[in-house]
């Protein structure tokens, strides 16, 4: 493998996709006004919104709410990506029709589908997994693949490098989000991409190593949902060759290490806490299906928020 330092691409324009947080009220309803405020912030910062992702609790939403997210997003922008999701259980067979329907709902609104994993898809052997991915997105002009580690969802899977190469060979697959939280695996994918398909986007989902953008990754992160303006500023610093990139990246990584500690899915409650501190959300309600973070996190989050505001 190439020395990772040789992969660094200086003064590169970074493509930033930010997984927009979907907030809930204390009554358990979706806070649609809060979602729209956060979506507006993401767009104003210049990041591409990624909706109906894990940060958007896609695996807990019914079809009506998923479509509402898409409609609200499409009303604000024609440049967005969205998770194409199938809700199933361990042991279920792949529901290809449901996946294709989800992909179609996104492409009808001019969005780019991200094929969100499920039990049925990730139970397949490598060759069958590639065939299924091709069949799922066959009618989409473009789509994004997704490797999601099991620390995020129990049906997560990181595919082999050979299988990743097979995904890269699909013409309408413009990139893939890689969420293993493992630098070495991502460096391998970058090296493969550089050799075989330079235009393919390796979208880091490593919230514990957000400096992967230095090595040629772009990003689709949940962490950027906490502070989209700061991420956009950091990206601009890198493109301009401004050394301020490093100090701002360090501060954002400090936030990432705090909120993405175990249990990892609870970062979504951390997002609610953080966004309530800056006034984006009215409540810091824990989203469904995850363990809450303690209130003792709030002073730490407030300190980071204040430092970001002054950076």
C-alpha cells in the first residue's frame, strides 16, 4: 500500500455532503419546523444536504414521513442526496421492489439515491450483493453506494476491496460512502480509486477522522450536521491553502470524538443537544431507537459551540 502521506492532495476543492439531522419533539412527533431550519442552515453554508440518512433516523420512519422529508428538501434545492431504504428484519429476503420504489421516489424529485443497507441486502454473498446493487439502482441516472459498519446498525457491512472495485465499475455509481471508522480501509479505497477511476467519490463517513479529506476523500458526515458553517469554512481553508484549516479541523474533531463515543448511535441525541444550544431546535429530544446522552454533556457541548462561534 502507498504511504498515506503520498495520498495527500493539497488545495483541493472538497465536496461536502452533510447528513441533515431530523429532530423530534418531546411528544414523539417529528419537529418539521426544526428540520426546515436546519436544512436552510445546511444550504446557506454551501453544503449538499443528505436527507433520510442514519442521522435522519431513516430506519425508523414510515413511508409517509420519508416522502415528506423528500418533498420539503426538494422545495428548497435541486441538489441533494437521500437514503433509499427498506425496513426489514434479520432473516428476511431482499425486497428488490421496495428498494426500487424508494430509489424512484428520490430520482423523481431530482435527488441522488444513497443505497442504505438492510438485513436482506447485506446478507448476500459478494457477487450477489453487487448484482442486487446494480438491480436496485438500474434505472437511476446516478447513485451512491454505502458501506456502513455494524457499530452504527446491526445489519451494517463493510465489503471486500474486490467487491468495492466491482461497485466502482458501475457507470451510474458516482461514489460510495465509507463508514468503517477505519483509516486503513479508507486509504485502500482511495488508492484503488486513484488507480482505476479518479472521478469516483470516496465519501468519508469517518466522524473520528474527519481529516481524511486531506488524502482525497470527500465527505458525507453526520458530524457536519452539528456545525455546517464551520465545516464549510474548514473546507474553504483547505482549498485556499490556509493553515487555519488545521486548528479548526482539530476543534471539530474534538467535537466528533465526544459525540461519537460508544454507544455510537447516540450521537443523534448529541446532535439534538448541540442544535438546541445554538437555537436551531426548540428541544433536545432523544430520537427514537437509541440510548440518550446524559445532561452532563451539555457544558462540554456549549464550550465547543462557543469556541466554534469565535473561530
